[in-house]
C-alpha cells in the first residue's frame, strides 16, 4: 500500500513551550469557523488555535474543562484521546484506561517494584460534550427561539470512580474480563483512542484490547439525564452498546473520523509497540442494528494508505477533515512524540495534511 499523498503542512503555534503539550498532542478537530481544537495526553484542558493565514494557526487559548463539566477531581489527568465536533458541540473522550508505572532506569529494585504498580486516574473515564459559540466554549446557550434548542455542557454520568459506559461493559463477553483484571492500557488493556459523533450516536475506537488480531469499535447513543449529565440510550431489548470488529492487520484504533456516512479509521500498534500506521475506510456505518464483524474481503473495509513511519517519533494520534488546495475532504494528522524536524521553534509544531483517496 502506498504512503499517503502529502498535500501540505500547517504550523501550529502555542503560547507555551511545554513538552507536556507540544510533544503529547493526542486529538484534534476542526469547527466550521476554521478553529482547531486540540487535546493532549497530560492535560485537563482543551487548546484552541485559529487560522492566521499562510498555513499557520495561532491565537492560542486554553479552556479548563472543570469550568464547564463535573470532573472526578481537579488533579488527575483526563488522558484526552479523542475530539470531534457535531451540531454545535465539541465532544471529548478520555482513554478510560489504567496505567502501569514506568521503569525509570536508575535503580533496578525500584524499577521492578514500579512495574507492579497499577494506577487509576478517575478523570480518564470522561465522555463529555461542550457547546461552542463564536469560537468559545460556553456552559450553555440558546441556539434559536425554540425552547428545545438549548445547548448545554454535560458528561456521561459518573458511577463510583468510573462512568456508565464502563459499568455497562463490566459483564461483556469480550471486554468484561479485561476490565475485571484491571489490565493497563499498555498491556493490551481497555483503552479508548478515537471518537466520531453523528448527533447523539457516538463511535468509540479501542486501541486495546485487540482480540486475536481484531480491533473493536464501540457504538453508543446518549441522551440527557439530570442537568449536566448524559445517560446511555437503550438501543433495543436492554442493549446499551454495539460492538464492531475490524480486521486492521492486527492493529488497534488510534482515531476515528466520519465522512459521508463512512468511518475513517486511523490504525496503529497497540500496547507500547512501534510500527507502521494505516488509514482505513469502513463504509456505511450509521444504520447498523446489531454487532458486526468486517474483514478486508467484505468490500466494506478498505485500506486507504500508509502513514510515514519513524521509529521512536511521529506517532499519528489526531485526525480531522481539513480543506486544502481545492480538496474539500483532505485529512489533517497531528503527532505524538513529533520528530525534531517538526519543531521549528520551542512553541510550534507542524501537522500534516493528506489527500483523501476518492471512494470507489
């Protein structure tokens, strides 16, 4: 499969030189006014950049999520892994994962002890929507004179130290055991790394677990519960979610993006593995009424292109549609651990724009 056709690069300029931000970009989406909304692994904030002309984005502004929605606490990281925009709302999802402490390479006995430690950051169990008005996140606003057309910030209802989604999956025949074992994300544990939204219909891509080479996308619908809360909608006969199994060449999902009723799937290695990353298209995803399984012989799941691969850097993480050079549906990609060549100065980093192959 050929590499993606690189149309252009855009320069993202921030007001900080923090490597916790610029070297940890994990999610991006674009709103109709042209603004880019960016999330990082290590933050409890959303960053906004606006177009400055000549392929540059700046005017950096930070929004603290605690100002708009209820968090479990104000200290632990959200591990933002997906952003999407739909119908006036910015949607954000955390990884919902556990983490294992890292070896630091100083004292062997300490490192061995650290590798036994599993940590939970409750804020990682976040799925939320945030109203966007004139390039700003706001708690609520009336979009029209219709009393039913009021946009409000809300997040999926919290249950203990997690939320309704993890509660619903606790007894799942495929995923429940991974949750009960409290398996960390980098050990092929449960790890959300992508979101795509169509109204109240939400697709969540899992980096892990990958089951015998099959990646998983969860499909849910949400509806309003108590003020500031979302609940899972019954999809029929008490079912609160659907599972879609994809043959992504043994890779997990790293990001999702809806395009004309299809899902664009950014696939890459699960766990801590280094490896090539690919773009896939899964066709006609909006009207399923049951779980599905798609291999590449089905005609519905297709590899689009490979992404450039460098060991140790340029891990593709964020994905959004971006018009470029006359192509309305080009794809913008932002990278975790960007190569030094992407950092022209301490406060800036380059993102890539690829041509999206025509469907057919």
